[in-house]
C-alpha cells in the first residue's frame, strides 16, 4: 500500500511536537542534573573519612599548608588540592604525636611554600613536639627551598633526590620602586605621612627609586633577626654551629646534591620510592595518610566539654565592612561581630585573637581595637601573632592581656601614611585629555586626582595622619603600660621581629597559637575545654547568594538554589580556566636550574 506524504501542515505539526518533546525531556534532564548539583554542593563537606590504621605514617606536604584556616567550602568545590590550614595542620601533628596508630611522619617539600617564616616556625615547633614522642620523622624533597629546609632540618633523616639542590644562601630583602616609571607616565604620587614616621616606608616605592636609609636599616635588622633564629635552630638540629652554616650559605656549599651531603645539610640521596620502602622496612610503616585526611579525623573527634575558648581569626588585609562570597581579609564588621558574640556567649570563658595581617584601613582598625577593649573588660583576651601583625594588625593586638608571637613574626609598624595620585600630566601631555572645573567653594576640587592637592587639603591630610599617629601611639602606650615617649621611640612606623619586639615591650612571650590557648585557659581557670572558631564560616548557599548579589534569605527555595548552582557552574569553569593559565605562567616564570620538559604543561581532566 502506497504511503501518502504528509501535508506541509502535518509536517510542521509533527516537527513542533518533536521540538516540544525534546525540550521537555532536555528540561527534565537539566532539572535532574541541577538537583544533583544542589545535592553535591550541599554535601560537599561530608566526604567519608579514611580510617587510621596501626602503622600509619602521616604525610605532611608543606606546599599544601596555606593560611591559618582552611579555604571555605565554596572555594574547595573547585580547588580540590588537599590544602589544609596551618592551625589544623599543627593540631593534627600534635594529635599524631599521642596517637598510637601513627608510627611516624614523612615531611615533604618540592612544590613551593605559601606560608612565611612565622608560620614555618609554628610548623617546626609542632614537628619538634612530634619528634619528642620518639616517633621518627623522615624528610624528602627533590630540592629544598630555605623555608622547607628550615622545617626539614629537625628530621631524624633528611633525604633528597640525587639531582636535587638545597637553596641555602641567606635571606635578602629586595624592594621594587616605581617612581621613574610613574615619571615617564606623568603620574605623581603624593605621599603624606607624619614627619617622625621615617620607617613607614610602604609609600616610598612610589616617591623614590632606592631604599631610604631608615628602610634599609629596618630591613637589615629584621632579616638579620630571622636569619639568626633559623640558623640557630638548624645548627641545633643538625649538630653544627652557626658559623659553619653561614660559611655554607656564603659559598653555596649545599647547592649541588653531593655538596649538600658533604656539608651535612642532607643525610642521603635517593628517590622517593626508596624512602617509602625504608618506611616499610625500618619503621614498619603500613600506610601513608595525607595530612588533610588525618586533620579531618582529628576535627571529628568528640569533645563533650561545655566550657570553651574562642579563637577569632584575623587573617589578611584589614578592610572596612563585611566579607562577601569567598573574599579573604580582615573585615572590621566581621571581627567586631565575632568579638561581641564570643563575649556574650556564657560558655566562652576566654578569647584568643589570632592575628596574621600586614594592616590596612585605619577606620576598621579603630573599630576592632575598640571591640577588643570591650571584650577584655569582661573576659581574658590573648593575642597570637602569625607571620605578620603589623600596623593595624598591631593596633588591634596591643590592648590584649597577653601578646604571644613567634621569634620570626613581623610586627610593630606603629604608624600611618596616605598616598594620593596626581595624574594631570598623564592626562594632559600623554593622552591629550584636559579637565576644567567650576566650584562653589575654594576647595571643592581640592582633592582632584587631575592636579596637585590644594594647600588647604594637603594641610588637613597632614593633620589627619599626625593625629591618627598620636592616637595609635597612645593606644599602644595604654595597652602595653608604657609612656607615650617610650612607645614613640620604638614606633615611627618601624617593623620588628618577635624576637626583638619582646625586648622592647611590644610582645610578652614567644610561641604559637597552642601557647596562647594554654595561657587563655590558665587565666580563665579551665582544665577541660573545647575551642570555638570565629568568624563562623557561612554555609555554601549563603556564600553563593552573596557572591551573586542574591537575597540572603535563610531558607532559599529549591529553584533559587538551582539558579545559583547554574550561575556557579559557569563561574567555576571560568575560574578553572584561569587557574590553569596561572599554573602554566607560574611554572614557566619560576622554573629554576636545568629543565628537561615540554615547552607547555599537559593537564589531565
């Protein structure tokens, strides 16, 4: 029987029905996919923990330790790099020292450090405590940077790749200056700082093309202090003396692998597989467990104590306002809120403020300092300093009952400055752009970036920084029980290491967060306690809502979550591409020594 072809109308109808059916099916598939994404995002922090077996060796990869706290859950949804915060890392190492299931520790370098000297000292202190438990520490790297070697030097056995090197050459301070570039561009940076703050050198990079005498003096002092601390500790661990280490640094005697062994910086040259075999044969190592996995196990351990010590983390640049999405920094409103919440919590008996900040906004600094004073009136407040607690980072610290810092912490910088650009020459002579003004009052355009500051505005800016400097010095004098003149003598914007700061009254004792917590517990009369961390991490959906400027309702609807998940998927793919590009550029720009590699990076999906 011959089939008649469908009429044009029936063909169009069939096509339309087909499109509708495909669209509906596609919509259902996408809806189900988005439901799965919503569920995955909601359960991103609930991964199953690997059990800790007897004979476990804890693997501490120093490159994975980043910052005081672990990255937010939102950030970790696309950055699965097994990173762990310094405080969790240190806590895990200390817990492993007392854990009978942990047989020893493998310390690894190679991939570059994110943390600086203060954090390295805190890590090394935890490793020293682990070593005192008489469990072995074995260190291995293809090559050691100075920071990695500083931590690895206390290991029972320091191993290195036969083609590796130890980059042990002393500490240098190098500053880049932009004045000549700005002159060529036609930009004048107007630096305003108190007349006495000659050490407050941050703004000088725009107004000079070399180090000022004051800046050279303070850099020489603090890098010398850090080097002295590190060489003394390395010498003690390796059975050497400081003079011998300085000779090695001067002559680069540990640079080549064989020389590193001959100079006793390294014990043996081998491959990583040889180290793994040694752990099995000599130490009965049955499995290796990454630090982040063990840290997760430690954090899940129950603590039924009712009373608590609050740890408030202030890490990053000091900024006004509150953090949104996964922004990093010390946001004044967030720290003030955390201090108030910890103060009002009857279970919290003492507060530890963990400061790891180079400073920032003066207004946020003042708000946080005032909040510290209010908290201190009701409960003990102890400060623990990390890599940096300088300028605004020191101001918020100075009112605490006790300040604890590492000998390698950079602190002080009691001072203030301001910079205002004048781009008039760039606009007029370089770009051919001109501005003209009409004003109701003399100084209405006195702060325009297209011309120098008016004399009156400059006078007021100068008064402003002078007045704030006096307030800052007065705060420190009150908090540290010193006279104004005593503080001014050691202030003027100068930075100090913790080792030097303790002798001039800016710091009370040397140590890490663990010591600060013990002091807080002692002052509060606590024996059994738990730790509460602030600012409390926002859940993933709140971070997504803030990231995309959505309404921050406590109960987001399913469709709202799907919408956010779709937008996050697009952003995540962009970030992943940028991260991959950053990885390529970073590798090419930082690769050292002989290279046997393709001229590009191959990435597996």
